[in-house]
């Protein structure tokens, strides 16, 4: 299938929590390629007409929705799902209404309360006419309250100084009024549950939603007067104490079995109450008496390789690409379970430590980007990278550099186009392609090279998919690739076949005796 990965558009000035969506998009793209699909990145902004035109031009079969905000605000998180529903285009994750109801934290809490689910008391939201303080009437005067954004996620604005003790509602209203602008324009106060914190991830499957192994966030080495909360620093500031002292664990003593079973049951009830699809995460606090309280239901939790959902998949021994396949199945109502692999309980040591935030599946941190125009200096970088692979003769490398020189000299008049993947100024890989002279819409892929230390992680497939997307946008309908018939190029031939290319012809003894030319083709 052709699948667009929709995500909120970000730039270099975006905050770390916003930049993280690019890491998610790259991880999903790699998984889609591994599953045999053709992914296309689709940055989304407030230009909905432009988003619609891009979707229609791509002609995608499905949209993998990773949009977390639009125009820098989380309150528009459901706009793209509503747009896709209006266009009758299937997409992954929660339906638009479920996304809206679960993302507005106060509406979500009211929905939980109506369904008989326990969630901490709240005051707000502010600003709103008739901001409610009724919850304080039944609370002890020493109750603590934590100030939260109504719409924004990723722990935005959550910090130790956001916890307040209030004897009456009127004392909290000025605080809400003061904090609203910095919390996405709307905030509320929630009763602070001083206790343990759990995250339960849920994944769709052929037999219904599956709750992945429960994870507990540990507040390791926190001082007596230091609030045990997962604040913004704990998620995004790698230099902070909170970041390095909030690992997660999946192993629990037998005494916790009743508690974890209860959390699993409640998480499944949340899935049903909010009509969720694909995947989700439910966050809990457990008080000193062992009672669970639902903090929030996240209908599109972070899919970054270092985040909690990926850690739970790892603990359940479910490969990431299989999870992506199950999410796709749920979006297309494919009940075959073809991406679901029966697994035995993981026979690995407990993963109590949180991985470093810089680790991901695809060498694809936010500063790893595609570039399509050649620059002076690329020739030497390509020469060094090709030579480092040990795969090419010197005269072949000379040809690769000559094609770059042709592009630099002639610009758009050149017959050669390029895709570069680079990070922090370093070339990670590149592809060269061009329209075949005297044809209307046939193209050749001339080169695809990946730096030796980046091979084996799907980067070659990503560059090929990017080149295919550009060729299709230029009106190309057929792509040809030539390679050798020798044993040395066996893995190269397998690579193209796995990417949907079919052998069209073999020219015996083309390169040398017993070394023929294999011509592959892919129809767009």
C-alpha cells in the first residue's frame, strides 16, 4: 500500500517535544518499508487545502496519523482526523471524535467519571465562564493540586512548582489565571495523588485490544520534599536530575499482581469507553492505599523507539514493525492478523533502565534530513563514502563523482537528480536517478549508497522510497535498475526485489563472461 505518514510540521526552532514527531515518523517509515509498503512523509499545518491536495496527489491508500498539534497548539489535534473522515480516507489510530474527547483532559475526566472510572478531582478549566470550584467542597483543606494544561501533552508545563495546597477554590483561581497562557491558553487544577505512577500501553490485535506489560515509573533518589512526578524535564532535558532518575520497570513482586491485573482491566475499559483504535496508553497514579486513579487516556502515544510504548513492545517481544502492521490492520478492518506473530514470554533480563533519548531505530534524529540539491563538496563526500564501502572499483567511483559534477555545472538542465540523507553535516547515504533519454516517463536509478556504519537499518529503503516519490511527482511511471548477475551482487538483487522491483530481463555476459546484466523494473 501507499501510506502517507501525517505529522505536525515542525522546524529547527520547534521545542524538543515537537521535534520528536520526526523521530516517530522515521521509525514508522522504516517499519512500513519492512512490511512491504511505500511510505511518504506528509507534514501538516493549518493549510488544510494544501494537505488535502498533497493527499490527493499522492493517491495514498491509508494515512498513518501521527499529528499531535497544528499551528503549535494541541487543541487542534483532532482536525486532521476530522479532515480524513470528511475525505473518506482510512487512517490509523482513534476516530476524530475519540481523539477530541480524550485529548481535552477535563472532558476526558468527565467522561471517565460518567463511566464509573476513578479519576482525581479537578477544578476548571480556566478560562471558561463558570470555572468550577465545586470539587474543593468535599476535599480536605490540606489537599494538594497540580496545575495542568487542558490540551497540551508531553508533560508541557508540568513542574514541581505547579503543585499547590489550597484551602478553598478561590485561592486556586488566580493561579490558573496566571498559568493559562503558558499552558496552551487553558489549564485546570487536578488533585495530586502522591503515590506510584504506571503506564499501560494497549495495542490492537486480531483478537481485540491487547494490554502490553504494565510499566512503573520509578522516582529514584528523589528527596523527601521533591514531588514524585514525571515533569517536562524528566522527558526532554537530558542534563536534568529528573531525566536520569525516572527509569521504568516491568518486573513486580507477587504482592503487586492484584494491582497490575486491576490496571489491565481498567485500561481495557478505557479503550471501550473512548472507542479507541490501533494503539493507546493509559496513565495511572496509585495512592498509598493501593487505589488506582486514571490521569489521562492518550489516544496516540509517542512511538519513538526510546519511549514507553516501544519499551512495552520490547518487553512483550513484539517487533516494532509487527506492531505497526497491527495498527494498520485495525485501521483497514483486516482481521486476518497477518502481522501478528505468536510469541513466548520474553526470556530477557528486566529492562528497568530508561534508554537514552538519542537512541532510535533508523539513525534518524530530528537533525537527519533529506536534501535534493547537489552542493560543492558533495563529490568528495560521495567519493569517500563509496570507497569506504569496499564495494566499488575506482573507475566506478569516478563515474559517480562525474554525475555530481554534471549536476553542479548544468543545474536543472542536467539529466541527473539526487537524494542526499545527512545529519549534522555528515553524508549518511545518497541516491542518483534520472529520466531515461528518449522516453516519456521512464526513469533510471543509477546509484544508491549507504555509509558502512549506517547499513542494515533501512536507510537504503528510505532513500529509494524518497526517490520513487520524487519520480512519481515528476510524472514518472516506470523505474529501471541495472545490476550485476554475479554472486557479489546477490544481496543487491534481493534488496530491489524486496522493494517491489521485478526482473524484466537478463543480458548474459554483459559485463564479462559469466557476469550478465540484470534489469529490474517497478511500475508506479
